[in-house]
């Protein structure tokens, strides 16, 4: 993947302080789509995700908080259990895996 090619990333966080948590949540809501509590889907290039993580690094306490970004594979798959709050096309290219009970 080139530095300018766009990809999807899951940005996850665990923030100890409620004030920092609210600040980070509001910031990420401008950058991507909330998937679940503490999980956002962000579309960005490698350069942009590095810049985003740099901004986040200045917002958190590195000794108390944990923020991670994972690149979503282009031809990945997904399993959804329960109510899906997102449209089916939010993760295009993902092959849904149906779980039958």
C-alpha cells in the first residue's frame, strides 16, 4: 500500500479519565464512524493515520490510556451477532459470515 492510498482502520481506545474520554470521542466522531463503544472506523492514508495518531497522542495520558489503530484487510470478513447498527455497506469488500444456531 502506498503512503497516499486510502485504507480503512479500526481505531480503538480505553481511556481512564472521563474528561479525556469525552474529548477523544468528540475528536474521533469528526474523523470516522463509531462502530461500537470505543471503536471507530476511519478511512485514511498511511500518512493521515499517522498524523491522526500523533494528534491523539497529545490528547491522552500514555501511562493511563490505551489507543490502537488496526488496518482492516481489503478482502476481510466479518461476523455480526445481534443488531447491526451500521448499514451493510460500511465495510465493503468484507464477506459476511452467517452464524446459524
